[in-house]
């Protein structure tokens, strides 16, 4: 977190929440707002009811710090060169293509993981992923219009990626 309402140099090692297993995650934001403003309404979901809150992080100051910069430095470009659209895919890019293949249904093709993904350029992979994602979103919206439970739209498992597990 970055805020003039947090003591300088604050480091939080342990999350505090409704249960011993509570952790910081994106649902910590609405959970913190509910606690800080003592809102009487129910939590939005079970997830934000479980999430750790940031109330202990922001509860120490009665006024904002004055040692914060008024302007931030200029953002440096992420890269100095143009994208290499004809380059072969990195391992991460290949995994993104494989996830898109799951959305597209192509992962059932025995030739997909070894052949198609390895022969794609960055530009081809971008178009493939963009198309698969667009089709999936359209199909999901249509399925929900027809009465499908949105929690059942996709069930992705980590076993569908190719990255070896080094546990």
C-alpha cells in the first residue's frame, strides 16, 4: 500500500482477519472499508468476509504525513525498441497461448501443444489469444443469458499448463 496515511517504513509481516487462515488479497480492500467505516451492511461475498484487512496499517496516524512527494518522476518506457512480432514465443507466452487454447477448446487436439504453439510468432499468438478470449467472453455472456450459472462457466486447472512443477 502507498499512502500518506501510513507510517513511513511500515512493513506488515502477518495478516489479521476473521480467521487464522485469512490473508491479504484483492478482497481485503472492501473488507477494510467495511471495518474502517463501521458499515452495518453484510459483506459482499464470503471472500471479503474472510479476507485480512488493512485497518491496523492505516489506523496509527491522525493526519496525513507531509513528507510525501507532490509529483512522481517521469515513467521510463518498458522497452527502448519496437516489439519483435516475428520472434518465437517465450515459455510464458507459450503458456498464455495454451490457456487460450483451453478457452478455445483446441487443447483437446493432440497436435496443439507440440506443434501449433511452437510454430507461432508473437504476432500470431497475440491474434490467437485475442480471438480465443473474445469468443470465450461472447459465449459466456450468451450462456448466462440462457440461464447458465456464471460460477460454472470455466473450470481451469493448473495441470493444463506445461510449466514443470519444481516443488
